[in-house]
């Protein structure tokens, strides 16, 4: 893994460019370019789409980080205030760095559903103000969302965040993360690594699983886009929601990072064994899985209802 893609030297100071942040930036740029092109094709004002994209980007980053910090508020507080007498030994610079960890998004730590909610609310308010259809905007941004998220997950892989559970012995597709990764730091913090370990044990590359799934969704949306546009506005974004909900639920089975929370921990040794996962770790039911089910089922229900209404109108 390569958390820092390259370093720049300014005088006697070295500044690292984090791969995570760079890939998120590239993903956002690609997503905005695709949305701009599609909006122009539909006859919408490209300048306003760029304005909306900017505010959705800001809202998405803030929302995803706020959700992450809220779920890990205790850890951020302990980092800031220190534990025991350690805080007394820190200098002012170290204290400032520890207490601003919540703002250091380049180190990883974004929750997609939080960003999606904030961006969707921004798009809804913008659509009302401009007199546009919110569903049409959803269709414009659906493919962009898929490809942008895929690139962002590659950034997660580089940083080592959102990592997976330990792999079964002999699995060749699994990944190890070095001492400068989020995965190593989290496992070391809970004494899950030997004192002499320089890398993590082989872990499921859940970041790559999700990136591959997002690219597959992107390909499907492009394949059905013309037909979907000819039917009803909103079909593409609803398809994305249904497909992504299924994808995220599946990927969550393999996730092993400690940022996740469980609504209820079900004992599933048979499922874990079938998936090649550690038998002692829960596979169900995380908060992310519950949200994914609600989103996928909700989107599927709306698609079915809309299809039935369309068929009834055609037959009338």
C-alpha cells in the first residue's frame, strides 16, 4: 500500500501528498465531468450543474466526516485529551494535532451514507430553487456517483481504512497493510498484532471488492441509461440505490474495521466458515447492513410501483 503517493520539498520542509485525498479528488473531478456532460445533453444549464456539483461536494465531504466523527466520538476525545499522564508530556504542537484529528480527512475516515444524505438534501433544495426535477438530477448524477465512489474506494485501499476481516489460510487475493496504514494502527491499538509485526495479517481487500462492484453498477447504468430516460425520471438513481444497497450489504460481511457498529450481533459460524471468515467475528447485523437493506428494499419497491403505474397508464 502507498498512503503517501509522493512528497514535495519546500525549503527544508517535506509535505506528503496522500493517495487517499488525491484519489478522492480525481473521483470527484471525473464524476463532475460526467454529470456536466449529461446535463448539457439534456438541455440543462451546465454552469448551474457545476455550481450544484461544488455544493454537493462540500456537503458530501462534511456529511460523511460528521457521521464518521459522531460514530467515533469517544476515540477522538481520548486522542485529544490523552489517557493517564500521557497528555502532560505532549507539546503544544502535538496537542493541537491530536485535537484536530477530526479535521484530518486525508488520513481516512468518511462514511458514505452520511455524505450521500447530505449531498441528496443539497440537490433537493437546489432543484426546488431552480424549478428542476429532483429525479432528473438524480439520473444525471447516478453514474457519476458510481464511478466517483469506485475511485474513492481505491483511495481507502491505499490508506488502509475500511479494511476487511482476516482471510482464510492460503487465500492469495488478500492484502497486508504496513505500519503507516489505518489498518495497522487500529489492529495495533487493540493488541491484535504481535509486538514485532511490521505488517497486518492477510486481510480481505474489501475496498477493492466495493470498487469493483461500483464499476459494475456504473457499467449497468450506462447500458440502460437511454431506455431509463425514455421511461420515467428517477429510474437510474433508484437502480443505483437498489444495486448499491445489495453491494454494500455483501461487502459488510467481510469488513473488519472497528468504525462499524452493530444493531445486533448474530452468531453465524456456518456463514463465516462458508465465506472463509474467522468464526468468532460477527457477520450480521451492522448498522451499515441495516441501512443498506432499507435503501435497497425501498428503491426496489418504488421501482415496482412506478412500473405498475406506467403499465396501467399504458393499458388505460
